[in-house]
C-alpha cells in the first residue's frame, strides 16, 4: 500500500497539483519508497517525478497549505524505527523534502489535517512502546520548527482518517489496541485555530480503519478501509462538517 498526499492549489494562477509519496512496494517486497510524484489535477496523464523524501518513511501523516506540503512521522527502514521527523516541500516547484522539525512523539499510521495556516497530526502507533497514542500535535506551516501539543483524541488509535473545511478537522475510525480487532467508528472533531482535546462529532456507518478521507468546504467523505484486519470495505460514508451527527452512506 502506498500512502498518498494530495493538494489542490486554489489561489489564482496556481497550477493545481497533486503529490503522491511514501509507502512501500507491494508484497512480498519490503522495500520502503522515498520517491515523490505529481500530477496536474485539471488534466489527464501519468505522474511525473517530483523529488525524494530524505527519510523514505512508510505510513507518514500528510497535510498542506496552498504553498507547502508535509510528511510527518512514519516508519523508515529498518522496520521498528519509527520517526518523529517532519519534512516539507513547495508544491508549485519540484525538489526533495526539507527538514521542518519534529513531532512531540515518534509514531507512524497517524492522520494529518490542516487549515490554510496550521497543520494537525493526530493519533498513530509508537513501535518503540508497542502502543497506539491519542496525541494531537500542530505546526504553523509557514514557519519551521518542532510541533507543539494541541490536545488529545477521545481514545488511542492508529490508521484513522478524515478531512477539514479549514475551520474544523475530523478524525474517524482507526484501530484501538494493537493486536486486536478493536476497530472504532467514532468521529472526533476539533477546531483547528484553537487548542484542546477533540470531542465526539458522531459515528461512521460501521467500524473501519485504514480508510481514505477527503473533504471540501462542506462535506467530508470516508472511503474503503478495513472492518477488521482481514475484512475490507468498499463503502463511502459522508458527513456535513459544519453540523454534528452520524455519517450517511454516499
């Protein structure tokens, strides 16, 4: 599975790129990937080389402003060496990832979200302590420096996903305790411009983890994923971000 990062630049005159990075080659290979590729979203065609991540992480969190893209945390080789490194790149140009700072905790399989100025990283799995975390970090994307503590999710979880409308960020689902089938369906909510613990927004239509999240200024969708370790899903759920309540089938 390849982790992906996608950014649409909405500012006048921007080129509107999507950037993909990280992950590892399909089984049985265990080679982690450091390549970055991009597309121009308004056209059709194959990806083009963008650069490389210096940390070649598997399972990083991703988020962006309209100018910069970010990869945070992940599991670089060798396995079991989770990282707290944050890298950034300029979406409108090509080039390699650049060191930005560090998360407050080493982790992988965490989820990213953002407003136009602030990036959020929530949850994840710390291989060194063999435990999921409920930590929420934030960074100011126009600067460089280490992440700061934002608050906590309502439970420890990894492989969660979500989106934002630039004001609220949502994080949904994910695995609870490592090594079990404690997959959740709660949707957490926070206000990006403030700090504090997440609160419950509602619930997904069923438990799921390792799913894809996406959003515009109105709706957030949650697509695919696993119900348990070996039960995959193809359903798409959605919620209206400005309100609160349970997800509906899309």
